[in-house]
C-alpha cells in the first residue's frame, strides 16, 4: 500500500510538472506592451504626444527569428524615439552578434539611444569598447555620461549616465547645467538610485534592471530585485519622486534567475503630454 501511495504521489508530481511547462513558457515568452503617460508643463508644441519606447534588459533574448516578434511589437508602438536602458547582452552567455543585429534593426525603426547596464560592464574593457563601437556602427547612439538636445524649439534634453556612475559626481555634473525651462529626460539602468535621480533634478527617468521583481504576486508586487533585495520598492511602472517621475521597465529577458511568474516580458512606451491636455 505504501509503495502504491508513493507511486501515486510521484505520478501526480510528474503530471503537475508537465502541466506547468506551458504556463512557464507563456510567462517568459509572451511579449506585452505597456503604455504610460508623463505629464509636464514643459511638454509643449511638437512634444505633445511624443512617444518614447524603451527596450530594457533584453539579455541577448530572441523573440522569434532575428527577434522578429520584438521588432514587430516595437514598430507597432509608433515610436518617435527608442531608448535602450542597458543589459542588451547577458554576461553569462554573451552573444554580441545577436545584440548588434537587434540594435541595427531597432535603429531602422526610429532614432535609437543606448546607456550601459551592469552586464555590459562585466565585459573586459577591450570587449566593452568593441561593443560600443559596434552599436554606433549599427546606427545606435551611445550616451556614456553625455547629454544631447533633441528637436528644435520645443525640444528636450536627453541625458545618459553610465550604470556605474549614476550615484557619483558624474550625474550631478551632467545635470548641473540643465536648462530649467527645458524638459530633461535621464536614461539610467538601476532604479534603486532613485534618490540620486531626484536630487539631479531630472523630470523623467527611464530605468530597468529590476526585472519586475522576477515573481510578482497580486497585492504584493515583485519578490526580489538586485540592489533592492526582497520585496523591492521599485520594480515596474511610474513612481513620483518629488518633482521627478521615474519609469521602471520590467524588462524583456532573464539572466541568472531563469523564470518569470506573472511578469511577462515588457516593452514600455511613455507618451509625453502637457499638464492640461487630454
């Protein structure tokens, strides 16, 4: 009898494991598109309705042949600007050729800007230089502690800070000469430096890194994020930090932790609106 019970339990466990495979596959491959509205009195004229689509934490993931599903979803967002907020590659299983091919195809959709993530910084200095050079050759503009002004008249200032410089004097210096009347958008990888972003005076910050907390539970949110630990505060969506708004992407790929639960890969689009527009 005991043997029959053990066999029954084993069979039930096997059946449960088999039944969970489609669920986990769907959770980790079903691309989603999230849309957020950022409102500011600095959004005027041609900036009204401007669409910024964010690719974060791809980790060399391929969604279909040549990343066709990701590229199609990206194009469907009708972006005016694309931003890649780090970890385009995965340092544990690097595939720079795939990353370059994806970057090249993204740059054909809209102007594309990139900032580093922690996985890029794990490469040797020589490989980093080759990687950034390859991105530039693919048509992606790499912002390494740099600021550019986009648009004429009602434009905005786009600032990119290196992943390992976001809590240093570098960020403060980058933002020190920001035009107060102009919209200042900051690209940075790690959301747990939120207080530094707020102190910098950025209007909008786009980040990733937290992978949505990896496993998300209703009413609780994400369970763990690097740099924040258990029950992290910043995992997904928009957060108001005084006069600064930070948008955290749940990201697209996985790395050392291979499974997402109730946390499908996410492509984020932020739509700029004036303070009183619909």
